[in-house]
C-alpha cells in the first residue's frame, strides 16, 4: 500500500510542481495510469452486486409487507387475547350470505348476524364491565362533503340500520362522556361477498370487542364499536352516526378499518390531524405498520377513493387513525374478494396491534380533542410523519418492524438543517473549484436529466406500442413481475445510456480543463479525467435528491424523509471515504465500500415501500378507466412506465455512476435486452394471460332502458344490454366468448349520469322482456313560476327504486331543494351548491322502506340561456333485478371477467330519464 501511495504522490508532484518524475518512460506512465484509472471491476462482480441488491430489496419487501404473525386459536389467545381463528369464523359467516349491498335481504341477514354476535359478547363479558348493544335505525339525512372524491355531490340516505356496541367500566361514571370509536362497515358492493372489504374488518372488530369486554374494567373511557351500513354508497353510515346517534357526542378519537384489497398487513394510511394517536400506536403496537407516503398520495387525489375517516375528520372534527388491508388490490370490489385469498395471519396482525393500542389509550388519562378549532397552519405543523422500517430485535426470534413517528415541526427543523448544510458544502466546493467546478456540476446534472429523458422515452415507447402488439394493453395484471422486463429493462437501459452520454460530455470538458491546468502525461490525464467524471456523476445524484428535499420541505410533504435518507447516506459515505480537502490531489479509484454503505440505509428504508407502490399501481389497472373508453389504451401503461422510469432514475443514479469505468457495460446491456426480449415473448405468446380466474378483468353488464328522448321526439324508448369495462382494452375476446350478438364500438356510448361509457358493446336480443313501462321513472313538472326569479317544481317518482342518481345542470340551475313527498321532510335544503363539469350530483340509497317519491324545487340562474336541447335533470334509477338476457349473459361471462361495483356503478338493470329545458 505504501509503494502505491508513493507512486501516485510522485506522479502528482511531477505534474504540479514542475519537477520531472524519475519514471519518465511510457511504460511507467502506463503502469501509473492502470493503477489510477482502471480499477478492477469485472462484469461478474458488478452483476453479482446488482443481483445482491435485487435480492435484498425483495427480502426487505417480504419481511416488511408479507411476513405475518402466527394465527392463534381461542385457547392459545385466552379470554383476554385475540384469536384469528375466531375472527375468521365471523368473516366466513358474513361472506356466506353473498353480496350484501344496501337495501338487500342479504344485508339484513348480515346485520342480524353481527347483532347476535354482539349480544353473545355482552353475555360473556367480565362482571365489572358494561356492554351496551344498540341496533340503530338511521333516519333520512344528506352528506355533502366539500372535498376529495365526493366533491360536487350530495349523498342522501334513508332507512339504514347499524349495530353499535359500547363497552365501558361499570364503576367509572365519567367513562360514558369520553369514548374511543372503532368503526367499519358491514355492507358490500353488489359484485362481491366482500371477504376483504370489509367482512375481514368486521370479523376483527367482533373479536376485539370480545377481548375488550374482558379488559375494560381498568379503562377510564368507553370504547364504541360501530358496525355501520351504507359506506359503499358514499360514507353514509358514518355520517348518519355522527349526526344522529347520541353516543357520537362523547367520541374523542376515531379509528377506522378499511380494505383496498384483501388481507396482508393492515397499515395506517391516514392519521391525524393530531399526531397523538400515531405516536401512541407506534409505542405499543406489536407489529406496527404504516407509511405516510400512502397518506400523501391519498391527500393528493392520486388514489381515487374515500373512507369513513373523511367523515370523522371533516364532519365530526375528530383525530384518529385509518387502517387498510392493501394486498391484492386488483381484486378490489370484484368476485375475487373472496375468503380463499385472505392471507393467513392478516387478521391476527391487525387484531393484536389494535388490542394493544386500545388497552393503552383506554387506560390513558388524557386524549387530546380534535383539531377543528385549530388554525390550518398549526395542524400542519403538528401532523405526524410516520413510517415503519425493518430492524433486528434482540428480544424476538428474527426480524421485526419498528415505527418511526415524529412531528412536522421537527421534520422542518431537520430538513432545513440538512438543506442549509448541503447548500453550504456545495457552495464552498464550487467556490474552491471555480468555474471548472460549476461547469462540471452543470454537466453532471445534465447527465441526470439525460437519464430521465432516455429512461422515460424508452419505457414510454414500450407502453405506447404494447396495445398494438398484445392481446391486452395491460398484459401484466395477473403477473406483475412482467413489468420488470417490459418497463424496468427499457428504463434501466435508457438510464444507463443517458448517464453515459452525460459522462462522455463531462469527460470531454474535464480533459480540456486539465489540459489548461495541469501538465500531466496524456495517458495519466485520461485516467484522471475518467475518475473525476465518475465522482461528479455520483455527486449529481445527491444534488438531485437535495432538490427533491427542498421541494418536499417547502410543500410540507410527509414522505420527504425518503429524499432525506437518499441524500444524507450516500453523501456521508462519499465524504468519509472519497472526499479530499484539496482540488490539487489526484483522484483515486472510486471505492466499492462507498457505494455499498451509501446505499444500504436508503434501500432499507425505501425498497419495500417502492415495491408495494408498484404492486398497488399495477393492481389498480383493473379499474383504471373510470369512464370506459375515455382514455387512450396506452395511458395505463404510460402511468406504470413513468413510475418505474422515475423510480430507477432517482435510485440508480449512484449505482450507475460506478459502471462506466468497469468492463460490465456490455454484459449489463446484453442481460437487460435478454430480460426485455423474454418478457415481451411471454406476452406475445400468450403463455401468461393478462387476466386469470383470481385476477379478473372488471366488467359491467347492464340492461338499459333509455327514456331520455326529447319532448318533441315523443316516448322513444330504447332497450339494450350494455357491456363495458373499466379495464383498458377492447372487449372482442369477451364478446366472442359470450356469443350473444354484441356489437362493440365507440358509438355505443351511454351516459350513466355519474360517468360516461365512451366504448362499449350493445346487444338487443330479448331485451323487451323482464320489465314494463310501469317501471320507468317519471319526472313531472308541477309548477313553473316567474317572479323575483324563475322557480320550477318537479315531482320525481323512482317507481320502486331505492338507489338512484340525479344530475342537476348548474349552468342553468343556481340552487335547489329536495323533499320526501310522503311527509315533506326536507332532505336537501337550499344553500350554496358546488358542481363538477357543470353538474351537481345527488346520489340516493336506502333500505327497503326508503322513500320513492320526491319533490324537487329548482331555482334558475338569472340570465340563463334556456337552450331547448339542454337537459336540466338527468336521472338514473337502479333496480336489483336480473332480466332474462342479463342472467343468460352473466352465466356466459368468461372466467377471467368479474362484475365490478362502486358507489357510482349501476346495478345490472338501470333506467335513464332526462328533463329538458323546454319541458
């Protein structure tokens, strides 16, 4: 080692001080150049390093999201513990009743089962514990949330039944005035029995309630378990509880259970506004799991969904936690949300975590109030930043999870400190290096931009071409690993090429700069330039993450901690092993240890999260096209390609900088091309189908009776069967399999009021049977008066339908009122109404005794255009009935297809009716 240092030093002195080196022959220069500029990085070593990193990422994901606790029996858990086996019995019983949407007989059976289970808990409770069971019948109400997915809508409900259980210590009188709410929903969408969403939640709650009934004698407050109905129709169960039930006034914290898939670890994906709940959960949970990045995505609108937690925060002003099962998101609201796919240990994971948490906060002397009275800025300063990481527990058998929680105020201080220090270091470095350093930074950052451009371009090209050469635009849904080859390989190749082009430009500039500054032999100069360029590429990666940290800190994005670890760890490793205090010292070969130690912490913190996000995104392709046919077929692939290319450009910037001086480039490019070619061959050959029986394509089969004709056209009814899909791609294969004379095209559009089908298939065979004109809803104008303003009275008869949607044209109508015609009960009062795309949507759902006749009062805008061909009202009524043609088609539906339901989806039978301006 001493001899090598002396050799390099001699070369340095000879070049800087103008002294002639003792070794002046070409052979000596070659030996020095080989030592300085050609570190021995064989292709096998580099590929081995890459494989090790891939294996580590996979292992971290497995332990962080896939490893589950062992399910306990009732005997193993004891009377005061949590047993997955017992909770599973409840889940099984609820799924056996089949799909149970609001208003169905199946939902009545499910509610009765939950009620009976709660009454049994009351019978077996500890004698020092009171268990109060209430079957709560919610009267009519209206939920008008002004933000998120439900903006521009009023959700009206009636005749809902919930089961509410309050468990409290018998001899602590003040416990009744302070409660903790644990909530989930019994109802499902019409397309699934809902093993995951959310029978699994209800099963966990029932077993939790049983366990709490043996512990609550030591509590200082009550625990309320709300088993609500109406969540799937627009969060109506939660709204009816917080606005109508007397116990709701005592609630100090809300905990909501949800599912956006089936099974796996139930993680926190929303917390707050107050951080107390997240801090205490992290303190006591046995297997803590939660990622603030999910909360950031949810708040940004990237995740198109809503949960009861939104009602508890916005309407009741409560703080708390929102948990969700997130495995197998592709099965969400389809037939495959079934018991067989519920992963063993999932219920045990949530149950043990929540039991420990409830025991802790139930006995706590203080729970902070909600933040409804605090300023928004104060809430943001106190919001919780939380994430779990994989750590080694010496008191456990192997690896465990640890949750980090800190407040936004601390995050601001930490991020500002790192940002200021980074900027100071960069400024000092650039001042010391002068103009060459500034230009080198600019060129190295150009290499980063080229990485992004080439990675995105290559992966976008594949995404664009895929619909033209594959049987489906999303052929990877049933086999997500195909994404690695289809999009990951081109993005990786693009990132490598882009950075290498930047490396060549930087190398060319540095060669010219060194020619002016140093009198080095040409062969040594070339070697020095290569190593200096390599170091600049590595440092450009930290500069990229510094920019992201600054942006994240400015916008108060909780997941900015990821930018922090990807900045600090590599920068620290570089500073410890590579940095020098003088620009005159010749660079040494970049050390492998710098790369390994620099990436170890970021990979530990983020590998599992990034893989989980990719899996969730791929699963979401099943329901990507919210207006079927409304987006280009390649758009879903573009979204996944953009995510993967961005992820690789962000994370591989350090790793790829180490490649350019090695002999591994050819081997890497060849391996990448082989991976892409094999993945593409699998897709083109059809060896792995796009969908399977367990990961099905989402479709809807709706018998439509269209009575939307204009008044001058008379009663021009159209009756047809509509087949459409929220999964990108045509329906030719499905239509061929069904064989019912369907005709597909973009002219088969249907306005279902809440969404528009722009590509679908129609069939007219046997569509006149199974209904009569008496089933068609009516809208009759009772009065139309001009005074201080135009006011129109409309009577709406849904003809037996207890689930309907009505769109009101907000360009013509300024305000409106809706009443139950039976008793003139006001359902929606006059007041400011917001609309989306010129329409305000009313969604109604209720039980069997819900009203079917309504009075609507419309207040026109002054100066409205009154275009005769413009509808002012668009009505869709849904009927829970199968006509003969619908039943026949459903039986023929291919096994790789599943009905898909959501709050805006029609049932299998729907009527459409419009009221025009010139009524």
